[in-house]
C-alpha cells in the first residue's frame, strides 16, 4: 500500500521532519506476515492483500501517536542497552552487587546463575508456506515485556486484552528458547493521565502514570494451531469478493455497547431518565410507565476502523458510518 502524505494543518518544518521519520524495519517479502499483522481481522488482512496498490492519504498530523510510541520504545531500548543505567535501577530496587553482575544483556549463551535480558530482537519461523515474524520489546529472565503508550481508557476498559494475549503468544512461539513464562507483562505509559481524576476515582482510574499489568499467554501448541487456522482462513478467502468476507466483530472493532435511552417525558430529551443495555429492559420500563415515554437507540461506537489501512474501501465501514456507529 502506497501512502500519500499531506500537511493540511500547515505544521512547521521542525514538526514535519520529526513526524515523517519512520525507523520501523518493514519486511517486503510477499509471504511474510508480522505478529501484529496476523492478529488483525481476516477481513482486514484480505482487503489489504487485494488492494496492495491502493493509495492511502495520510496527514502528517495523524502520525503523532505513532511517532511518540516509537520515541518511547527507542528510549526503553537505549536505557536497557546501557548497563550502568541498568545497575543504577537495580540498586534502587534493592539488588546487591552479585545480582547486578548476573544480569546479561542480549547474551549469545547463558550460564547457570545468569539473568538473561533480551532487548528488541526480531525472530521468524516458517509455517504453512508463510514466514511469521515478530520483534519483541523485552524478555527479562524468561518473561516477555511489552511497552504501550496509550490512553487511560484503553487500560480501564481493557479493550486490547485479547490482542495482548495473541501477540505475546506469537512472540513466545517464535522464541521458545528465550520465553518460558506463561504470561506477558504489559507496561503502560498513559498519554492522558490526570492526577485529579486519579483522586476522584481511586477504584477504577490508574493511580499513577505508569504501571504494569499481567496477561496470560497460550501454550505453544495452542498458538501454532491458532496460526494455522488463521492462515487457512486467509488462503481460503484470498480471492473472495468483499461481500463474501466475514465482517469484523464488535470486539475486533473496539465497539462500545449499544445504549437504549429511555425518556419518561417525551418533551424533555436533554437527559435520559435511564439508560438500558437491552431493548427489552427499556421496553419493560416504558410499559411500567403506561407507555408514555420514548426510547432512543444509540448505536455502539466503533474505534478500530480509524486505524485500518483499508477503511476507505471497506463496505462494512461504509454501512457503519451510515448507521452513525463510525465517525472518521
């Protein structure tokens, strides 16, 4: 897919140079699929393959989140590759000299007593005619770690939990000699954290700007089985017309729940009397009020399409925009 960049907001040269810098190591081999790519919905995978020559217009102002994420990842890599810095951090955490000396960064071999740490290394493996590739952030003594710069709401709603498990499981399958834990640590760096909101909602809102959360990983046989099924579906539908492709699910679309708003007084619709998760519940309430009220259906909003490369030609996205579920 070819990208055509624009500068609709007249950003300065100082910002444009930063935003146009892309250090990602792309793989142009036709049968290579990355771990982040294969976990995408089948519909997206097939449409992307069928429309490789599609020109996608991207305004450089929309690259901010991606470039900030890259800067954060590069910073973590630099920090771990500086052993003096690693030693200082271990001292802060209470480690003694012997423990510090046992830490080995990207070792070619591991001896008894060593604590191996692997940083930003790419691995690949052939499966059913494809090359599955993946570049992990960090493996610390057998445990996979990933850094995520994201919004607080991604953490609160845990909308990417399934993706974290799938991506981490693929990394484990690719690096069976290095990753031995059955979980992945997701290290959150919140881009919109508010100290005020943290005080107001200590139960649900993260109480610090950075934190770590553990997610389960599949076994290697489970992961390989999932990959084979995904590749089989991709092959089966590779040449299918768009109307024969499976639609992306609400989970894949990061969709919020549809809400049924009940208004007891039809003349006052500035604020709902009560919101319901199902139409039946709203109808029951309306019936109890002798059918004097009204119900308004607010479709669940989808967010994943905003990051999809083929949204401009996707018929499902077009239907969701018409239904008010998607705003680009």
